[in-house]
C-alpha cells in the first residue's frame, strides 16, 4: 500500500468515526468549561485570579505544573522527533527533564518567598518599579507567545488529521477555535480554573501515555530490544537510528545546533513565566519545593514513556507515512494509536479519538496557563504599576488582565496559523531559549548579586530578548528550508535553528555590563531584606 493510500486510510478511518471523535472532543471541552465556570464563581479578588487564592497543596500544584509542562511539544513533538530521528529525538526529553533540577535548586523557593503574582514583583522589590516592570511584562508576553505558537500549531495538526481537513483555511479555523476556547478559560476561571483543568489533563495524559506504552510493549512481548531493532529496520536508517548524530551530527553546524538546543532546554524552564507563576499558588515555600519534586517524578515517568511512543511509531509506521501526514512528525502519536488498534477497525478509531482528545486537552490546558501568565504580567506589572502608577483597584487590575487575554489570544491565533507546519518541540525550544536569555539572568542576578542595578536588569532583559528573537527571525526556522515558517522565502543568515548558544551568554553578559556602566548605587538595605525574605519566607504574601 502506498504512503498516500495509508494516510488517506488513516484520515478515512477518522472520517468514518467522525461522530465518535467529535463527541469525545465535545465531552472534554464541556467538562473543562464546567470546571472553569465553577472555579470562576469562586474567584473573588486579584489573589484568586492570579494565584488561585494560594490554596493548592504541594501535590496538587505538582500535578498542575506537570500539566503545564507536558505540552503538545512533549506529547506530539517529541514522539514525532523520536519516530523520525531515533536517538537524537529523545534528546528533547532529556533536556526538558534535566531543566527541572535548575528550577528546583535555584528558583522555586526564593521566587515563592520573594514575589506576589509575577516575575516583575521580584525584580521590582529592590529596583526602580516602572522600567523594570515594563521590561518584565514585555519579556513575559514575548516568551508566552513563542510557547503559544507551538500549542496552536499542534492543535491545527491534530484536529486536521482527525477530521480529515486538508485545506489551509480549515487548519486556520481550528487554530482560531483553540484561541477562542483559551480566552474563555482564562477570562472566566483565572488561576483556579486553569489549575484544575491542568490537573485533570495531567492525569488524562499520563493514563493515555501509559495505555499506549503498554500496548506497544505488548506488541513486542515486552522485549525492548526487539522494539528498538524493528524501529531501526523500519526507519530505513539501520543502526544509525539508535545512535547519536542522525539529526545533530552530520556537520559541525548541526553539532553546534544540538549544543545550543541543550543549553536552551536546561536553562529555559527556570525562566518560563507560566511555570514561575505556578509557585505563587501554594501557601508556603515548603509546598513550592514539594510541588517541584512531584513534578519531576511525574514528568520523568512521562518522558520515559515517550521512548515507547516514538520508537513504537518508528517500528509500526513507515516514516514516509508520518511525514505525509505532517512534515514535522507531529502526528506520530495519534497515528501510533490508530495502528495499535488496527487501521481498519473500530478499536483503532476509538483509540485514535481517545488519544487525540487527550492531546487536545493537553493543548487547551497549556494555552490557558500561558495566556494567564502573560495577561497577569500585563495587568499587574504594566497596567497597575506603570500606567496607573500603583493606583489601580483590584477590580480594575483583573479587568485589565481579562482584556489582555483577548489581545494575546488574537495575536497567538494569527502567529499559530503561520506556524502550523513546524515541529512543535522545536518551537517550544525557541521559547526556552528566549526565556533563558531574557528572564533567567535577571532573576538570578536580582536574587543573588548585591551590586545588581536597574540598568543591569534592563540591559539583561531587553538585550537577551532582542538577541534571541532577532537570531530566530534570521534562522532556518523562519525561512530557507522546506520545513520553515516561510518555505518559499530565504532571508536567513544565522545557521542554527536554536539561538541559545549565543543569546543566553549575551543575556548574562549584558546584565554585568549594564550594572558596571551604571552610576546607580544599589540599595543595600533592600537587598538584605530580599535576601532574608527569599531564604526564610519572612514577610512573604
């Protein structure tokens, strides 16, 4: 059977069982909307909207953090990268997981103790409020939009496969639908609604991945060696499929790209706004620490399962079929579900619909978390403290957050439509690079460097941000390759797909240069206060 026939058969299966698929999607969307409305009714003030009233336990927040982190990139992008590139695809999983150690050891506890609702709270504690909050808000929104791109691209690919939609207009319509749903989640439910949706979605995703992992291993009589051998043979790459270098090793440039990707993944998590604000939803720093430990356990188990998903897809589906369905491999996991159940069977259609509904749930929950982070930062940092100079009421602030949600949703719909053919794991890696270049240096210097000044913070945030985004714009991600955002154009001059290896050191360096060149005298008393507060939690909200 030809690749096209196979792909059409998969789409046909989906189309035949369209009623079942749409019903499953509708049930999940309805259930999450009920949760959101319930939580929205309990959202009384700004603390409820931004931080869920700080009522979540370490385990609950750990589950929600896992839900936030195990995005479309984890489920669709990594499975696709492993299915197409074997060992090199799994490097995403390793990077995403190791990154949590940086978050746990350096950021989780001090941030929970020092801030109130956003990253800007920590930076503004010992520096000039308005410029620093403007910079923090700008950076948060840019990072969130990069991350949102990946989720939107994943949603377009997934629902298109299920409903047999091949037209660009149809795919753009799906991206718009996801955008509208996320706006509803955030404006009605705030942090409480978003957190509960993420907890439900994390449980569903882990159950879905467990089921697929079990079925893959069952297919190979629980013989992992047999699974890997079949995957290598079926990939047409032979033993090279199981060794480093298939994607990141052919040339010096690809090796550099791998190094850049690794640095961005490991350092990026500790600067991601939607992860940072999760530490404010727990009552104590101890609970923040506990939530990160729970998250590491749950995320670690999930990433181990991506091995079975990726290599299972490589073993059971021809690479041409995966690429025909989606150039970047984002449909490998749903196609694996279809093949495990039987391409021409009801069970195959049920499994495909179930796994796809879980993946869709994943996307909805993550986009809600991202939108909440960026709209919170706009309302709390830019609107309340810069535009209104600290005179805004809580009601005005929450209103501004809701309007910001609509604006950010609209921007992400437009950009998501453009990015619909890019690998979602690669897109998320770009968000990590931008977060590690602009946010992480500033957070670490603020918490641990006594001499650090407002000028240093501005140089670090804006310098890291401009460098990272500028390099991405002129990289193969945007133009110059068949898998680029604009495949017909070619204006790239930066050879790497991830800018981390350049932009992250630039962010750290500019923080030092800006501080040393400024004539400001740091407030030693404020730094001492922040140090005590970040280490002990004294005076934390």
